C-alpha cells in the first residue's frame, strides 16, 4: 500500500475517533454518532493533510514510516476531527 494512502487512512480513523470523543465531552455539540464520525473523518483527513504540508517531519512519513510520524498523523487527525466536529455542532445548535 502507498504511504500516502496509509497516512490518509490513519488520519480518517483518528479524525472519526476525535470527533466522537469531542462530542462525548461536550454534549451541546453532539451531532449523533454517524454525524460525529463523518464530521470527524472529514476534519481528520483535511486537517491531517494540511498538517503534513506544514510540518515536514509528517510529510516524510510516506517514504520512511516510523512510530513518531504515525503518532503525529494520528494526533493531528484526531485533533482536526475534534475541531471540525465542534465547529459543525456549534453551527448546528446556533441555527436551531
């Protein structure tokens, strides 16, 4: 499997987990399990890719995977997923 694809999968999964954790911690941004997962996965994928462009160490993880770059991808994706879930949840509650 390509290193870029592995990075994207790690980011999507971490983002989905981050979205659900954020919604569990703050009930006022909850979008439901599927909504949290989708928003988190989108945020994790997009945020993880952006983070990979900004931090060269994470961008090199496609060619030389090591535990540090994998953890960096997971943390970046999880945080980005949590942030996007919180933003979407706040907008949804504001509109309601």
